[in-house]
């Protein structure tokens, strides 16, 4: 189940339009986990984990909807 506002859900449905491959998703996840490429990452690594994990879950859900 994805929580979040409707606009947030819309922003994650970019997979429908672009039909991103699994490899692109992997690259995005790797980029997301690298602090210097992710503007949302804070200095405290414990703070990031939850945010990044949620983002990865949303990306995964969007990818799952595409591949169905």
C-alpha cells in the first residue's frame, strides 16, 4: 500500500509514461543512496535511511505497476 498525497502519487507514476527498465530503476536507487548526488540527504545518516527507504519503496511500487 502506498501512502502519500495524490500529487505525490502522480509524480511517482512517471514509470507509466517512460516505461523505465529495471536497470534504470537500479541506477536511480544507487544514485539515491549516494549522499553527494542526492540533495535530500542530510548529514546524519540515520535520518536518511527512512526517507531513502520510502523513496525506494515508492519507486518499486511504480515499477511493479508498469510491469503488470
